[in-house]
């Protein structure tokens, strides 16, 4: 899962400052099965160059070092009680999407969907991180609709500098 800027620069939503070399990284991933609690964070980061000095024959020489700073972060917590339903509007009526589908309802793809909030169990069917150091990915068993909902959830729910990720970022295809 890689998020990329929609435009070449990031515009801070509050200060309107234009920032370069910005990227989003997954941060904390903390699963506590005993408490049915999962925390996932995304970080807004910036690449920059720092100047350091090294001693060469008694003379200090400057050299550049690539560094990363974290500008903001947002952590969401998933518990058994964190659930909020996902709704679809069909024929002018708003319905719980999963109840509608279980009752045999069909979607044509044009319906507006308001993505809810998964609980501890359901988030694990959307997002996956197998090992320490692995990148956070979408669960490989998701069908097309599940992947669409998972992407919409990530872009809407995590907020950096008070703004949903989806305002300035998309998923790299």
C-alpha cells in the first residue's frame, strides 16, 4: 500500500504553506489480542538534507546526509465496540450496505457509499501486517468491493494536519 501525492507538492491545510518531498508512511501497528485492541497509525513525513561535518586530516569538511522528519501522525484504535455501519443510498433510500447485500440487493457501481468504521475483527480482513518491519498492505483475500471499501476507509478516516488523507493523496496503482 503506497500513498502518493495527487499533485507535486503538499499544501498544509491550515497554514497553506507549500511543502516539498512529502510522503505518507504507515507508523505504529500495535495488536493486543488479549484486549481485542488494534492501533494503526499513518505518518506525514518529509525528506530533507542535513549538513554534517567530518574530520579529514584535521579539517572539518561538510557533507550532506539524507534525513526524514515526521510532520504529523494519526492513530486509529479498533476495538470490539468501534464499529459503525457502512451505508449505501439506493433508489433514494439509505441502507446498511452489508445487510442490503445479504438480503440479495445488487449494486451497479453508481450508488453513493458512506464508509463506516470497522471493529477489531473486521479491520483485520481489510488491512494486514505479517511481520515486524513489513509494510501495511490490503488483505490479499479482499474481493473488488472489499478493496474499494478498504481504500475508501483509509483515505477518509486517517487525518493528517486535520485533513483526511484522500484530499491530497491517492493510492499508487
